[in-house]
C-alpha cells in the first residue's frame, strides 16, 4: 500500500521533509530568518489565511523550530523567534534560494542580495564541504550506510556503490 | 483570498519549492543522487504507487531536473539521469540530511556516512559560505533587495533591516 506519511521512513532527509516540506512552513521560516516575528506581520506579508497560518505556526512551535514568547515591545501580544533548531535550517533555505536564483530567474536580475555584515560583500551561498572546508560536487562523495541505517537505507547504499 | 500555488510568488525560495517541495519528489532525487536510475528500482525502493511515481518523474523531467533516455544496459527500457540543473540541488539535499541527522536522530547513530572519495574522510556537510569561503551564521548576513526584487520582496527586506 502506498505511504501517506514520511514519519515512518527512517531517513534523515525524510525526517526533515516531514517537518519542513509544506510550502507555507518554509515561507514562514524564510520570513522569520528576515526578522519577522508577529502573527499579523506573517499574515499580511504572506497573504495566508489566519487558520492556515495558526496551524503552521503551531506545528513549527510544537517541533521546537520556533519559540512563542511574550512580545518584547507589547507585553499583551506574542512573537515567534527561531530556536537553535530553527536557525540550523539556514543552509536549507539558502540552498533553495541559490537554486531558484540560478535556475528560475525572473529576467530582471537577482531578487535578493545576501551581504556579509562584516565585509559588506555578497556571500557565495550554500555549498557541500569536505572535512577541511573544500566545496564538493556530488560525484566527489560516496554515500555509505552508517551505524543507524535500517534495511531500506542499506539497500539504497548498496545500489549507490554497485 | 489565500493562495493555492507558489507559481505566482516571485521569490527564489518559493520558485524552488514549487518544483521540489513535494515529498516524493525529494525522495526520488535522494535516490537519484545515490545512483538509482530505473522506474522499477524507484518503485520498489520507495514503495510508491506506479501512478504517483509516473507523475513525479514526469514533473521532474518536464522541469529539466531529470533526463529520460534509453537505458545504457537495455535498449528497450529507459533510465532517468540527473541533469546539471538537477545536480545543482545537491546542497539542498545535503542540508536536509544534515538537519535530520542532528535534530531527528534515531538513537542508533548516523544513518548515512558521506565519504569524500579522494580522501576517504567523512564530509563536513552543507554550509553557507562568505565570498572567500568562510562558513557564516544567519546573524552574519544582511538580506537586501536585488535589482529583480518585486514589492513583496522589498517589503520583506525593509522589515529585515528595520
């Protein structure tokens, strides 16, 4: 029978997708990385229905990616802040951005420039690095099963090396 | 009215999500990066229904991420190979994997080890790099509107710097 959920697939990619795969979830995170914090700001900027936004923010809070806390400027309202777990999604967001700028451009130039504050220079973007920090291409890397691999992952790795 | 598609959001992240957000799509790509090439191999490994798999492979082929061509071993069948455009999704996949291993571990150790072929050492993983290759954290980077930004992106950037 076909699956309808990723939760039972013991793969690190599937487990991450189970949390962040939904469109709105990643766009909410994009805005959070840009410093957006309040329900009203997310709702206005994303043109998302309040009920969908509530559900997505609840999921992100339940999964420990956002933290809901009293507003720093208005004690009666709340704001949503990225946790360490959420901040660790930064390379995912930047890798998605890099690919979109390169392969789905809008013909008017880059939509967004990411500038390193310390140097004022545009960043290079997301890359896969070797142990000593050299950028690697897919064909430079051999996937192998780790100690936590289940039979499905082991099967995939055998194909990869076969 | 709430949106039902990402296609009209002119943001490089949204445009990438519009292509790769669907669960199966990213798991098909995961397997393709591991060297899987045939319909039957994808179907058997992912336990996905043939009709869903067909639709996903067609979408990936239509978007130029996979290329369908005659099998190198059996001229009557076909295989699916990553294009340059598809290979460029590698940092997205590795960033998803890194996060899942760190934040959704299975308690038995790493599911997968990625070894650099040239050195035999485990890779460091995905990172966001400065212009000269130093790893950056989210708070090191200032997003600004580029020449291709529309009003929505400009609004987001103003919040980011405000």
